[in-house]
C-alpha cells in the first residue's frame, strides 16, 4: 500500500522522529482512508480562505515539529464559527514553539474511537481498538490483536470493549456503521504491515465513527529511531 | 532440523567427566544415565584414564560408536573446540550445559558456536541449561538422581527458559499426578528455540499437551511462534514471567503506552489459541486436564456436590471465569430425584449445583452423573467430593470414570489432596478423571476445556 508519495513523506519525516499531522493525514488519505477536508495556513488571509472553502464550523490545530501533544499547549480548538475567532487563534498559535502552520479541519461527528498500532519487538505490528478521546488512558477500554486482521478478529476486538453497546445504538442513539469500523481497521492493519520497517507506534485518535462512516480526525505516526 | 537424536538419543557422550571429582556435573550426568537409562553412554576427558571400571576417552573421535548426543559441561571458552571435535566425529546433536555465554557477557562465544552449528547443521540446546529429561531415553540434568522428584511417565511436555522453574514444576506435576513425556530446559536458546521444539512435539505421539515457561522472545520470534502454535493439533500452554513493565519508559503515544510488552504478549497468544497459565497453579491444572481431554467444550458447567458451601464456591469461581452454571430443566431434576436413594430425595436440591448433602452415597453420585451425563444441557461436570462423609467410598473415582466413558462428557473432580485420601484420588486420576486439590483448580480445569 506504500506508494511513492507515502514513502517520501515517511523518509522526510525521519529527521523529526515523527510525522507531522497534516503529513500523517495525507498518508492515510492516500492509502484510501476517510479524512476530513483540511488545509494548512500560516497567514490570516490564507486561513480565512481555507476555512470558508471547507465551511464553518471548523477545528484548528497547531502544526509544529516541536509539539507532539497538542492538547497540552491548548493547540486544538474546536467549533470555530467565524473569521474573527479563526484569526485570533492563529495569532496565539504563531507564538507557540516551532510554529509551522495552522491545520484547519472540517468538523466530524460520531463516537470517538482510537485505532492504533504498536510495532512490538516480539510480535511485530499489534493493532489496538478502543474508545478514544483525551480520556483514553484513564478508561483503558481497548483491545489488541496481532496484525494482519481478519473480519473475525475485528469483531472480537469490538465485542471485547466494555463500552461496545455504545457502538450498537445505546439508549436510542443511532448505531454506528460497524462495517465501516471493520473496513477501516483491516485496511489500517494492512498498511501497518507494509509500514512495519518505518513506524514505532501510531495513534489515530480520535476516529469519528457515525452511522455512515469512520473519519480519521487526528493521526500521529511515531517513527523508528 | 532433526531433533530426534537430541531428544531420544540411543548413544551419548558426556564431555568433561572427571577422574577425580565425583561431584562434577558431568560425572553426575554420566552416572545417572549409565545406571538408569537405556541410552548407551560414554565418558570423555581430554586426559583419558579410567573412572572406576569405565574408560575415559580422550577424544570424541575415539568413541567406539556414532554418537547421537554430546552433553557438554566444559568451560565456555573450550566449547567451540569441543564443537569442532563433535562435528568432525559426526556427532548428531549437543546439549551445552555450561554457562558463561551471552548471560555472562560473552555474546561472542555464543555467536561463534551458533555459527558453527548452523554451518554444520548440528542442533544444540542451551547453552546455560539443564538440557533434556526424556523419561524413556535420557536425562541430562546435572542433579543427582536421589534428589530429583520425577513425575510419572505421561503425555505433558514442558519446555522452560529457566532450569529452576522446570525442576520445580516437575515436583508440582508429580504431586498432582501429572505425567510427563519430556521436560526440556533451553537456557539461552541460542540455536534450538521454542518453535523448533513445538514443531517436533506436535508430531510426537507420546505428547498430548505442550507447555512452555517463557521469559521473552527475541525480535520477531514471538510472531513466528504464535503462528506455528495456532496450527498445532494439540493444546499449547504458556506461562509467562516478566509481565511488569520495567520502570517508566517515556512513551509518546497512547497506543504504545496501552499496548505494552505484556499486553501485546497476552493478546497475541490468546488470538492464536494458546492458553495462558497465569501462575503455576493454573499451569498444573491446565496440563492435567488437557492431557486427559483434548476436545473443546461449551461453558455450561454442572456441579454435583455433597456440600452447599462447596457448590456456592464453585459457582462463584465458574462465573468469575466466564462460564455458566445453568439451572437444569425440571425434567432433568425429576429424573435425578427419582434416581437417588430415598433418604437423600427429600433433602437434596437438584437445580444446579446438585447438592446431595452429607447423606449422599457413591450410588447417589453415580445416579446423578448418569442423568447429567446424558443431558445436553451441560457441557462438563465438576464433582466436589468430600471423602470424609460416611456414604462415600474409595470406589467412587473408578465408578464415576465408567459413567464418564459412557457419556463422553468431561468429568472433573475436586477432593482434598492429603495422604489419607490418596487411594480415592488415584481412583479418579488413574482412571482418566482429573482431580484437583482445590475447588478453584477444578473450575480452572473446566475453563481450560472451553478454549477454542
């Protein structure tokens, strides 16, 4: 699944030890995953143009090779509805270390999942599925399997989650598209097998899963040293 | 890799037997095999000479027979030279007992013998190990025979990265009446690794259960192992140590943090149908039950007891292990009630657990076992035996085993394991019903059978 562009992104990112978010999303988009419409801007007029094109409300995030954990520096702002707020956030981001731009994302909705991969020394690429968001390491509601994954594996992974009922339509909510989760995970496990010489770990967190589809809202690829 | 000469040698050379020090490990190995095992054994010492009336051969090439297995207890720096001699003399395999390789900072020496072995297709086990206990063939452990507790000959093979754990586990297998087909200590596993032994034991007719004690796998080795084990036609069990993460490593992603080494290990082995034993107690229970029953079952457990408390404890344990103790249909309950003795009829309860009370006799247990055995509402029956109640006799084990054979449904027993009750316990175990020394143990046995 690794085409030339994916390889070249991975190669150029080695100097940072990880892949910047817009590049990571580009990789997943190239590999056939659904990602939100997004653009990167450094200046106010670029940002306004991009946000209007994507359509408000938008989510914005700091792009900096020095900032891995964006939430820690308030580097993620959701629900921006107008130009004024957009420019104000951009001004603040410009002062953060290593500022390389502002990522402007279409807002996605649904159940927040985390899909991840760890390149285990003993077992090679291990896949993780769980309930995502910032609380992921508090609840630790995750399941693990060795890649590559089959449909049966993914089904087992989902059913292992304590919060599984949230996927099937808890208390009148619309059930999420289970087959979209399956397809996303299986495709992801194939990509990780192909990328096993490059990556150390990957977080897709969150992946927004709705009744229609699964969208990778944030992607972090840590590379092998 | 042909491991037969290694695991079932007909001829063996022990290198480094001393003419003067009878406590030398090589002497212990030589003596026990010389006196106790069918393998034809020769002693080698570069100085030659005599040990009692046995010849000490100066060179491996002097030996009068082709050698299947060389046991090498020489100092690490001499081992490459011994390898050269062995390979030249056409020795088929080796067990390197000596330490002082990678574990002692001499990775170079270990790499050297591995390269030699690879070049010459000369499989060896170790270094830094006890080697092979193969009951009908050979015993390379340097432990005096009078100090070892040897389990009965049986169908469990146990492979261990640690010699100490292996020998200890043999004691526990022995106490629990679990028979072994092989006990193999692989030490640094420089050449022969878990996967090689797994492949050999998969087709070994005397082995029905393959169990491992694993500290860790080398890079990528875990993946190959689980993929091979998934296709094994017999149950594979792993007991793992080193489960706690060493210190706080800086982890830069959520996934890396949550998919730690042990979490990944656990997930990977479960995914490939390998049973994980959390501790020694589980290991022994799993080995015992799987050496008797290899077919997997559903998780509906029937319990027949003579004490309500025992029944309640067993139910809790079943539920904790994600098995069910379903209430039996009225029809089954009526059949059981009709089958037991009159004195028990009015005081027993038949819902599941079936509590036959302290008035129960062998006949009552057998009668209920028949009804439950024939029923399709239950996948496995756990008997909670109280040997001290007056109506129970020493014959109960053998009588229940006959019922078990008739209905082809796994039976598992609990009875306290004290010397006084040994004959009753033997009645179960020697007739094909695993018997645990604890209620939880009996339930763990049932759990092992629910593996897919």
